[in-house]
C-alpha cells in the first residue's frame, strides 16, 4: 500500500508516518517544509524498523504545484491512503486577528488540502482520505479564546470531508475526519506554553495510522472526535 502523510516532520504527522512504516511492504510518502525533520523521520524509521520504505519531499503545500507531488509519487503506483495533517495555528483574539492571519490559516489548513486532493485524484485507487481536524472545529465542543481562525478552518475541513465522501463514493474513495483534542505537540506548546496535554503525539500517531488502514471499512463521511475531555 502507498500512503501519503503531510506535515510529517514533527508531531502527529511524524508519529503517524513512523507507525505506518512499521509494515515494510507499505511505502510512506512524507511531505513537509522542514527538511531536517524529514531527515529525522527517515533515520527514525531506519533505526526502529531497519527499513527504507519512506520517501520524503520538502515542499510548502501553501505554494507548491501539486503536479510536482503527483510526478514524484506516480512511478510507485496508485495511492491508497492520504493523511492531511499539515496545519497552522496563529493564536490571536478575534479583534486582533488580521485578514492576513485568516488568509494564511485557511490557505494551509483548508485550501492546500483542496488543491492537493484535486491533484491527487487521478492516482487514487480504493483510497482512504483522512483529514486531521480539531475539537476546535467540532460543532458543540468547548472553544478557547484566540483560536477563531484555526477553529473555523478546521470546521471547513470537517464539512469538506462530508461533501467529498458523497461526491467521490462512486470512485471507491472514502473520506473521514478525525478531530483530536489536546495532543502534546510543538504547535500546542507554542500556542499554550506550560500546558501539558493528556495524549502524546506518539499515541495519537498510532491511532491515526490504525484508522487510516482500517477506519474506511466502518466509516465514510464521518467527523469523529478523538478526545478524552467532555464535552
């Protein structure tokens, strides 16, 4: 199986790619702007499993021509799973947030996903698209000050999930969205210094990897909260 993970140089994306690489027969394609992080990913997989089944490409998803990504992956065959994990969190109160804040946030968290999936569609086959949302974008959940742009972009991603599940079901493509609560990542630590999340990025990555492989057998078009907090 061929799996693509975006934002794979750290946090949930890094942990997901490592977990997926545990099966040497699978090939993992990892995208990130962070070249050093991608190198660390390859070294971690090699050290942990003794395999070389991770292909990496350093790109900025907000600006890249998706055809470049398709050309890079095409020689390896069809794409069976996509984890849209790359994200941007710019913490600012609603009144202090600028138009640039909103544009940057939506460009990374939403429009980059739109462009990527449109470009990848021709090489998809029995594919499971897994969008990584947030409890901040999950309707009815507790919200936090300073995350309006981030939460709104993740809510848009959740809605896109529901739409694509219906539109692409005839192509044998399934689409789901996981909405994690607080996970201990660098992004969270930057936004909320001193806060310790109840779930590690490694544990969440293992869960995401499992769901990518198995979740489409049970779900399609679902936005599922992944949080131990209530509500």
